[in-house]
């Protein structure tokens, strides 16, 4: 779900792929989520999602 949100929020594919790669290295679900959030923080995610489609990520 976090990877989908990163994509839907309009972050560059490079950040999406970095988050995906970081998550794949982890085994536990919580660790995967933490790895993704280290690439794209909740704060950046919330800003992007509330800013709408024409924003800078």
C-alpha cells in the first residue's frame, strides 16, 4: 500500500524503485514499511497527497 501511495502521490519512479528495493531486503512486514518510510517519509507523503496533482515532490 505504501508503494502504491508513493506512486499515486507523483513521486519520481527513482524514489519508488529505491523504496521497493529497500523493502525487499527486509523480511518482517514492519521492517519493510520502515524501510519504505526512510525513503519517503510520512511528512513528504502527506504533503504530496494533499497538494494535488500539480506539485513538486
